[in-house]
DNA sequence: TCACGTCAAGCAGAT
DNA sequence: ATCTGCTTGACGTGA
């Protein structure tokens, strides 16, 4: 099991998701921003390895406007070596990477233009991971999309339009149950048709449940991940107390987390902590898994000492 | 230096 | 009809 957090590290004094306004787009601006984001990404990954955090979600904002028509610059060629260097670091320390395109990516949209924009955005995500030379266990997670007042038709449209996606996208795509529309059972039904692995989101399952307990859910999703997909990925977060359902907590609820670890001790998976304070909660989670013999299945870096990445 | 209006993209649910 | 949340505030103009 690896423990991770998404996109942002608050401890370091750099950002991996710096951006700018579309109106201020220029090649110089793009180069400057991407250079900053990639350099920072390597620093974040090194911070993570030093702290036994071997799972990390890379931000979709790494290359601003990458899938927008305004971007004609070949950032792939310009930054090829930097991407390779980051990828080498990731592989060397056996870090698991994921990406999560944002809410505008909709495979099952009724609007051809929305589907085409989504395809281009997914291609950008797949390109980033290919440039890092990462294998197909490195996944891009998306939700099923909109319901458009007819869930059955929208699921069929998802399947049809999924099959039109480029193979570089399909081999990395995984689907995740969401908090309002598509449940775990909906995702499993889609898996049975097209074989796409299912990522299990604990909090979404609590809010928008299809009835399974956590153990049964993990059994079900585990069989959707094949050898080339790596171990299953799970999104974990605590509900923010007294707030609207689905809001993420400020920091990890250690009692709830320990309960979860005990319940799931017989499964192997990588866990993404979707919690506001990011690496702080990940550090707490790593600490408990390393200090309590009941949870000793956590992965630690292959090499104790490592050469500085920068 | 700082306040604050606005930012590529879509949907669903709340107000 | 309009606003908010989503994985996350922060860019950039004007004073």
C-alpha cells in the first residue's frame, strides 16, 4: 500500500500549478510557467520520497492551456528531457502517479464539441505520462459524467464514446464513483461492458451509495484491475463536520482512518487522501501505518539514501 | 503594495 | 434565474 495526496504541497515554497490568464498567453509565458511547474514537481516528489509518501496526483494545470487551440507551441519537445528526468525519479523510487482531469472532461456529453475538447484534454494528460515514460499502471481518473435526465442512455453513450478514444487514453483511463450521479454499481456495470478499471471513492460511496459495505466494495473493484493496471487505487477522505455532504475535511480523522485500515487489512491498494491540508494528513497517515504493527503493509522507498534530485 | 473582479471548459443541486 | 462545488485560489488590473 502506498499513501498519497493530490496536487498541492503546502510545505514547500513552490507551486506545481502556476498559471496565467488566457489573455496573457504567449510562448515565453508558457515556457516560464511550465519550467517553474516541472522544477517544483521534482521537488515535491523528492519531499514525498523522503517522507515515505509514494503516491501523488499530478495537477492538470502542469501545462496551462495545453489542450486549448491557442497553444501551438511544442512543449512536448521543448521539455522532453525534464519530463524524462522526472519520470526516471518516479520509477527509481517506485512512486505511483495519478492524474484527475477536472469537471469539464465529459466522455458521455451529448455535445460533440464537448466530447472533442474532452478527448484533447485527455490526450494532453496521456502525453504528460508518456513523456515521463511511465507504464500503464499510471492512471487518469474520471467520472462517468452527466446524467442528462436519462441515466441508461447516458451510460450507453459513455460506452460508445469511450470506444472512440485513442488507445493511449484508454489504456490509462479508470472510472470513479461520484457523489451525485453514478454509484459504484453503475461503474461496475460499465466495467463489465468495456473492462475499464474502477477506482473506489469512499466518501462518494457514503453519500451516493449502491449498498455495498467497504469490504464488499473493495472485493468488487479489486477484480477490475488487471496486472498491467497495477494495484487498485482508492480515494479516501473524511466528511467535514457540520458542512454540506461531500465537503472534504480540513485534516484527517485518525480514528476513522485507523478503523478503515483495520477493515481493509486483507486488501492491497494505493490510497489517495483527499484532505484539505494535503501532505500534513499524508504524513500523519504514514506515521500511523509505520508505527502500528497492524498496518505494516505500507510501502517504503526502495533505497534509504537517494541522490538529490536537484 | 494591495483590493478585488474575474478566470477555458459543464454539470447538478441548492438557493 | 443565479450561485456554488468540484481536487485547489490566485491572476492581473487599477488605484
